[in-house]
C-alpha cells in the first residue's frame, strides 16, 4: 500500500514554492520521489527550496514564474513538458489578502486580490489542464481556504476568491475527468506562513485563532504537505472535484464554549 503514495518518476510543478505552504509541498513531493519544479515569482526563494530538496537527496529545478501572466504560465508548462516528457502534478499555492471592510475597498485593492487569487489560479489551471489533457492524465491541486466556507469581518474579497477557486476546481474536474485528469482543492485553516504573519504578531488575535479549532493550535506549513502528496498520488486515484479541509476541525465546531453535559 505504501507504494500508492509514492511519486517516483513523476514531474511536479509547484507554484509558490519559494515560501510557506508552497515550499512545504515542494519538499513533500520531492521526498516521495518526484522531480519538483519549484516555481515562484521570487526565483531566489525558489532556489532556496530547491537547494533544500537537493540537500536531502531529492531532485529539483527552479522556474521564475509570475502566475498572473497567462502567456508566461502557458510557456512554462510547455517547456517543462518538453524537458521532462510530462507534467504529472501541478500545485497552485500563491494568494494575497487585503484585510479591510468591503465598503473601504479600493478598485485597485480588489483587482490585486482577484488578479492573483482567481486569475493566477485560472492561469495555472489552463496551462496544466491543456498539457495533462493531451497526455491523458495528471493531478491538479489548488489551495483554497476555510474562508471559502466561513468568514469574518475584513475577509470578504479574499473569501470570495477562495470560494471561487472551489467552484473552478469542481468545474475543471468535470471537464477534464473523462481525459484522465483529476482536480482537487485543499482548504487549510490557520497556518503559520508569511501571509498570516500580521495575525501572529498580535498575541490576542493569535490566541483567538488557536482557540477556535479543535486542536487549539495553528498548523505548520509542513502539515499541508501530506494532504497535497495524497492528492497527487495514486492513493487518490478516485478522488476528484473535492475539497479537503485541513483545518484542525475549525469548520466542524461552533466556537470553543464547552457546555456541561
């Protein structure tokens, strides 16, 4: 059974591999035997991840990539396929948030969040989907969020993009399933990454988020690698069009009050 989780001989492109969840997923795929293309707008950061993979005995390459540039994304996936014959796994992790009330949002802020979170993800979906459709197989994994399901003040536009990613995942899964391509989403809870650094810097806010989930703690970025490897592997061969919540039970419970039973 353990071979079902292996990725030997496969090529995985991880967008956002320079830091946080993307770096953890890249390391996880490499540990399971994949050749990992570490793609990031920050090529130096991607190289750090690739160097860590190589240092652990894995195989990794670096790709400078801005996922908001559709033509560049399409070219990148084409070149990876030319170099390695296939693209077996594509993971999209980048995201941005502007925390403020909807009534205070500027057009520029709205465009910034939509352009990366939805537009960038769509670009990866299209590029990876075209390659995988031609080769008749592959796994595409997008990162959504618990905010696709539950929200709080200041999270409106971010939450909308994360819900939008879920619907694109479902649609693409339906469209590409007959061609052997699986498409799924991972929805993390609160994870210790550069994106959540402002929350971590506020002790009360940090503790409130810790108390909100069943485990009463934040997740590490490394805890997102296992779910991604699962969805990338043959262990998930009958899994598509779904959302895997990796949230410490955040969406399963209604606050932290524990009544006397």
